[in-house]
C-alpha cells in the first residue's frame, strides 16, 4: 500500500511520521517512493505478519496522527527512544563516513 502525506496536519511530513514509528517499535517504512506519489509512505507487510501486528501498526499510525494534531513538535522531533536521533541527511549524503573493519584473522 502507498499513502501520501497530503492529510498530515501542522506541517508534519512523511519522514516525521516514519521517524516517530521508531518510538512505537516499528522499523520505518519506505518513504518518498514511488516518486509519482507526493510524500509517499509505502507499507509492505508480508504474508508472515500476523494480523495482531498489522493492527498494532494501524493503532500506532492513528496515535501518531493524533499527536501530529495535538503535539506536532513531538512528531517532528522523533525518534526519541532510538540510540541515534535524526541525522543530517544532506551532510551524510555529501560527506559519507564509511568504515570497514575486517574480521580478525582466524588461525
């Protein structure tokens, strides 16, 4: 399923919603793809997802939409429970810090 962000209140964006989902224990879904849908949020559950987990996801999105109406700054500053907060995505794209540490040799 692909949703768009046109109904998000108070300037909350697709990225804000996706980041807030982290606080609810979900890996954020694909955002801004496909490009033909403005503010796309792509939900791709597999057949292995139990109905209870899908219901939990729907309830999380509903709660986030309510937060977006009542406390938009909470959503815009998410995630709050993650090890890392929001990264500067532009800086990360322009100056990536890639590291590789090979495994210690086995002998």
